[in-house]
C-alpha cells in the first residue's frame, strides 16, 4: 500500500519523533519482551541518540528490550569459507549494535534498567535461516526500523533483484551497495577495495513475515532518490528492495526536508 510520508525539519527532529514512537511502543508492550529490529549505519543514528536521551530522562525499563540486528559483513575465513567481520572492526554491525545502540542507551540508565548483553541478536553465518525461526518463536519483531540504500535501494544487505520470499542468507554485495557504504564508514578510506564483498542479511521475506510494524527512516539530500522511490511505492519492487516496507504491517515513512526537496527535484 502507498504510504504518505511524515516530513520533519531535519535528521535530528526525525530521530526524536522516531524515538518517541519506539518509547510509546515499548511502554504499550508492558512486561513482555519487546523486539526492535535495527539497522546499522547512518540512517538510524539520530534515532538511537534520541532514544538514549529519552530512556535516560524517563528512566525507561529496557531490561526486556531485544535488539534484532539485520545484517553483518562477511570476510574470508582461515578455512577458505566466510566468517563474520571481527567485532573490533569499525564497520562490524555487532560492534555498532553494542557500542552505538546498546552502549549509548545503557549509559544513562541504572544497571537494573539496562538492555542485557544477551539481548543483542545477530544472524549466524553457519545457519542463517535459523534466525527467522528464532525471531518467529519469540513472537516476531514488534517494530522494525528500516533504511534504504541511496543509489540502489538495498535494505539490510538485500541487493536489487532480491526474491520477495528470501530469508536470512549470505549474499554477494554488488558494487552499488559497497559504494553506498563507503560514506557510512570513513575507515574504508574511500577505497572500494576495502569494503567486504559478502554479507549476511535478513531476507525480504523475513522482514515482511516477522515484522508487526515498520518505520522507514530517510534523511539527507543524498537520499532524494530513495525518498522518491519509497514515496510512490505501493508494494515490493525488486529493483528497489527497500520498497518491501510498503508490503509490511503498519508501515510508516519518516523523511526530512532535505530528502523531500531532493525527491521533488528528481520528480521534476
């Protein structure tokens, strides 16, 4: 279904509204575990900062919050296969989860209200599809935060052409996705050769099947094409995988003025 965007002045205002929405959903969940699907990278950074601020001010009990990460980079292993990127690497999604999400949020909370270390979930390279079952067995993702690639519309590491029924799996990353991520992680040094060529990712079908609600976050002038494509999406288009959000239950689209202006310029 086509989703009308909610437009915010800038990325910080967008992040604050997204964080308020997360807090409301966690509060409504009461004493049961709450699963929050999380992307790494730039798109949700202002949301995580705002969530940390709200959690601290409200002394929010996040001891039952589960952070469900969407993907991670894979690198060649010693046995000739693939392994998850070392958690010490700047572009490790697990490092991002533990430092940029959990560490930031927990810093303002007393011990008894913090997100437990065990509540950071990552897919397993040895058995990727098990992740779908684990999430489903926990009741599904209460709120999935989503982001779109600027140039190719990848969501998590699902490249253009991804099967709508795809599950958590290993994928080869196209150069378009790898170029998008050069801007996300300065430690790549602007050199495409430093960006891993494979990733572990939840599938398009995973996102659709396990999410109870989704919130797509789009901000910045470089996301004009993404804002334009997502704003007119009425269902999944494999040429722009992030359009899966329009097929999910309770979809929302948050964009900022810079992305809106860039999208309008493209439409003209």
